[in-house]
């Protein structure tokens, strides 16, 4: 029985970890929207890379859906992204958390399906964890939902089949990746970092600097492959460490966070590293939080009382929310009318009252600063807020709010108190059955991605596609690519002059590999160029886009001309084992004409 209890405790999620995870996943949703914002017109409108007509006729799949296909105008796409941003902010603050995570998942799937040529492995991870998160109690802690729940229930550890599915999802991301990396560069020669760091399209300045240190490269490779092998096994079997399981789990969480931060420093792969760091925060064990809380309690962080005006509904909501996000649950939030002395000070200063362990009273913005001093997470903010400019601004802001309480009450009337949800036994068992089915589905799908096992599971594959949980953890597997690729686009303008479109260089014959890498604005364009390097039809989409963009904006580089024709050329150069580079070859070439008359003129034989 003790073993079973230990296993259950090991596979449970602590409510504080869930709360932290919800805040961070909300910030990721917000960051993803902001990261895509600069390319809304290029990737998601009818003037972009793939107009809706092209997408529906040539690229859509029967199991995919996208709300972004409803309209191709820029204004509509801006509205969709604003809605997406709203769901992310709702997650951050824990307002209507269940609806927020459902909305965030649907909008994320929708934007991914609108143009999957710019998606990467991080997007697969994000979709998967957003889906599984819909079945976790995200609003139980550190949330507006929790702050406004009357008689909040005991916050027990969360153990369910949906939680087990989340455990397996993280296990699969790393362990399946380890299985797929079955080449000598990972398993015996340990030269994977040597080759991956020489992929200039990904390399950061630090990665470029480290590429010349053979020992460091091999060490990084060894750490990476063994961490992908042992890390997920320790995650699943940490209960074998007995009473110290939580120490091992905590070390594992921070080890993987550090591992992904190292990837961020050496490779340009967008939000992928941050998504992985956030999902590991969910596995912080309860004893970690208990000991951290005890440390702050010994420092007196829970010795605080907050008094508010009982006649001000906005005031009560405000202090309850502040306690939920910044303070311990044991901090008392009380109506000032219940204490004659406190009530007198409240009316005298026209302010809420914060009383510390030494019975000293604080008012206005100073009360907020005292709250931060007693906050386990807020005290570092004092470095900013406890300065003269912020004190002055804080007092002015508090004065305005305190004298416009009716207005604030109307503005915040959407924040309503609710009763704790009662658990319905039948729904609980149905949810558990669905969680068990999803766990099985994820297991079967990931087995099918390991080709050497030759596992066939068409039913589970269909389910995975319909839910948009398709995934393949083959990044740099079985080995990193050895070819650097870059794109050059020599073009002819209406005045007869020639120009390289990406760099604006009039010398169209020089090699522009490094110029191309510096030109890539973000991970989404990087992913598109990598996809285009293998498909001429993608180059065709890109060619039509370049014609529209250049001629619509009337050429930034050469005024008064139009773009007439050009060639999209993908060059390839192999990285050799001695650190040198091989010869340059053309990997792909696509000729494009912006106007029919130019095409007819250059290809008269096709119109005889």
C-alpha cells in the first residue's frame, strides 16, 4: 500500500505548480501572438504567401480546420489575433481559466493550420500541452477564479489519467527523440554538436564561437543524448528513490530548464526552448513548495493583515486578488468596520490599511509596498516600486482610484463571486475514461513515428490528427543536417536593371550566404526557407508573394520601377568532417514572371 501511495503521489501535480504553469503558458500564448504579429500580412492574409484560394485548393487536409480562413483581409486577421491575445491574458490572470485554455487551444490550432509552412517542433509541443491542459484545474491557485471563489476548497494534489497523459507526453518528447537519434554522431563519435553548430541558419554568436572547441562540442553532445535518455526515465520512475523522490524530481526540473536555456543561447529556434522550459515547471513537487513556503514563513512573510472598506465591493475583490497572487493564504483579509481603531484610520486617511507583524499601519501606496515586502514573489519588485518616481506615481494613482470607487466598481463588475464547483461522480469517471483513452492514443501515435518498430495504428493516428496532436520528435535525428542552405533571388526590374531581392545588392553574381542568414527576421521565416529548399511549389508561392509585395509597395530600393521577373535559387554547401566546407551546388531553382506578357515574350515556343 505504501508503494501505491508513493506512486500516486509521484504522478500527482501540486496545485501551486499548476498555478505557476498556467501563468507561464498564458505568457507563452501572448508571446506567440506578439512574435507572429509582424508577419500577419505575410503569412495569414490573401496578400501573403498563401492566399486562401491557394491554400484550400492545394494544401488543406480533411482533418484540419482554421477559423483564420473565414476572411483574408488584414483587419480580420488582426481581430483574430487580438482575440487570441485576450485568451492568453485570461490565462495569465486566471480569469475563466477553463474557457481561456479552450480558447487558446482552438486559436493556436487555427493559426497553425492557416499556414503550416512556418510551424516548427515547438508549435507541436504547444498544441499538445494546451490540449492536455484543458483537463487540469488551472484556476485553483494564483488566479482571479480562486480569489473570487467563496469558501475555497482544500487544494489537494491532482492525480488523474489526464495527468498521466501529460507525464507521457513529456516522456515521449525526449525519449522518442533519443530513440530516433540512433546514428554514430550521437551514440559513439559524439560529433552532433560539431555539425549542428555549423548550420549557419540556426547558429547564434555563442554557437559559432563554441563550434571550434572539439572537447566542448563532444561534451555538449554527451550531455544532450544522455539527458534525453535518462531524464524521461527518471521522471517516470522517480518514485523508486523513496522519500527523496522529490529532491530528484526538483533537480531534474531545473536540469532540463538549464538544458533548454543552453539551447536558446546556441541556436535560433524561436519559442521552442521557452515552451519546453514552461512545461517542466508543472513537475515541481509539493515538498519543494512546502519547504520554500516554510522558509518565507520563518522570515515573517505571513505576519500581515489587510483591512478594506466593507461598503466597497471593488475594494474587497482587489485585496482578495492581491492576496491570491502575492501572499500566503493565511494572511487575513478583513473588513475595517470590524475593528473600531482600524476603521477610524481608514476614514481618516481615506485608504485601505495594511498592518504588519509589529502592528505598524500603512496606508495608500505605502501599504502596497509593505504588501510586497511580505510577498514571497513580490519583494524583488521593491527595487523598482520603492523609488521616488514610482512612489509619487503610485500615490497619485491610488488617490485617483480611491476617489473614483463607483467607477472602478462598474468597470470591475464582471468579476463576480462564485460557489465552489461540486464534483459530479459520473462526469469524473467519464473524464477519467477519456483521459485513459488519450493516454493510449499518445502512446500508439508515438510508436508509429519510430519506423524501425513498424507499428501500425490507423485508428489512433486518425484520432490524433483530428485533435491536432500529431507530433514527431525527430529534431536533428537520426543526425543533424550537414548542408548549409541559403537563398538568392536575382531579379530584373522594368527599367532593365538587375538586383538581388533579399539583400538589395546590385551585384547579383557574388555569393550571399552570410547576407542571407543575417536577413532572416525570425524563426517563422527561417522555417519557411527550410521548407522551400525542398519543394518547387513552395518557391512558386513565394514568387507570387514577392511580385505582390514589391509592386504593391512600389519598391523600397529602386523607386519608380516594377518587378518583372526573377529566379529563386536555393544553394547548398556541405560541412565536412574536418571543419571545412565542400563545394557549392544548386539545390533548387524556380523561375518566376510577375506579368503574363513577360512570360509570353520569354517563352514564345509555348504559345505557338
